[in-house]
C-alpha cells in the first residue's frame, strides 16, 4: 500500500506565458513553470537536497526524484492518467520515500511495465523496488565504483548500468545475474540508453565518444565522435530515428543511429549540457549549467522557447507525453513542471 509521508517540500502553481519563436530572445524570462516542488531541510541535513535525477512512470501516474540526501521520493499526480484524461490542475503529492541508499542517488529508471523502479548512485549498489508499494528492494551485485546512469531494455528483460568505470554492465532483471560487461569508448560513463526497438545500446562519458553496440550480442555498431570533452546526457528519440548527446562543450549533436551519419549539430550556447529529453515529435529539451532549459525545434535547428525559473544547474529532465509535461530537477533543490506542448 502507498503511504503518505510527512511533506518535505512545498508545491507552488504558476501561470504559463505563451511565447512564440519570434519573441524568444526578448521574452524568454516570462516563461514560468506550471508547478514547482521546493525542497526544505530534511532531517539533520543543513541544506535541502540537490535533485540529480527524475523519471516518469510509463503510465504517467508517478514521478521518482532523487539526489544527494540519499533519498528516492515517489510522487503521485491526481488527474494524470485517470479515466477522464484530465491533465490540468492536478495536485502533486508525496506518497513514499525510499531510503535504503547510503550515498548520493544519481540515477532512477522505471521498468517498461512500471512495476519496478531501479535506483543507483555513489553507494555502488543498484536497487530494484516493487512499485507502487515501494517494498524492500532487490539489490543487484555491487560494482567497485559509483553509478551514474541506468536504462531498461524495451522488453524489460535487461538493465544497463554505467558509472565511474570503463565498461557498461548488463543485468538480467528477473534473476539479478550480470549477463555481460561491454567495454565503453572511455571511462566515467554518464549516459546509457537502449534504442526504442531494443536493437541498440549506446553509452558515452569522459572522452566524448558515443559507443553504440548491437544489444543482442554486444558487438560494436558505431563509435560516434561527440567532441573532445565529456558527454553528460544521451537519449534516443521516441521513434528511434535520432540519437542525441550533449556535454561540456555546450553542443548537442544528433545522429542517425543506424547509419551513424550526423543528422544535426545544434548551435552552441553558453553552459554545459547537463540533461536532454525528447519532448514530442521534432522537439528536444536541453538543460544547462546556466540554469535554463531550451526547447529546440529540430526541423529549423532553432530554440522554440526557453524556460526560466531554476536558480541552479538543470541536472535532470523527463518528459510525460500524455500530458505534454516536461519535468526538470536541479541543483537549486527544486523540481519543476512545464507545459511544452506546441
């Protein structure tokens, strides 16, 4: 059963201003989040928790957030995914706290069925929680380093785990057994992702190269040059037609993942790319260390709108397609909800 815990955050609601592409440079500051979760002090901690990872459940009913206070929080939104399809005016509610981690939680990911939540971080353990009741988790065999990224295969049979080392580990979800280790193109892997059809697995990190494997046998498909600096974010488009990556050089590159040909290189903007998320056909959200989120129109390779509100680096993004909601988390200890439907 879900349990409602004592609130550790305040939720505020704001009116969104609609900004057309032509007014982007002049009026981006008027863009405000629809809702904001502002974390307060927790327990004996002297500062509120940084939010470094967010994930939406496949049905859009739940949100997982995590950060440097070692906690994973599960949120529910009334009206999201209900029978009448309501998406406006919903109230975000904290329903559970998962506190078995002993250090910073860097990654959270929902299983394709929504029945499992994977969490991992600096304590070098991957935990698989039964959802939505948050029962005591299964703990996968430990690594010797901190973990930065997680990705379930589309069929839910495998979990890819990556972090401060030079390979990606593949685990069988049902048995918890490690299936294989795949040598990455470089160490300190910050991003890992399965393609939507399950044929590819991509990962990237410190040296700027995106390595793409055949997911069935682990052979290398491509090594894609992503610049000479660290890549921090990696994601496939929902239809699998594009693979996007961004990092410390501030550039977002997009490839055709089958051929390996470069499809686009978005113009560089100030700040490191900390997070990316495809948010509807032909649109990509980019979170930066400059505290802003850009939503790019990929056809024109220009920013359609810029979302302002965070006062620290935007470290995490997740998109909920049914409601057209982009969720962001940041170093300002907030989670924000944005309407990014065109």
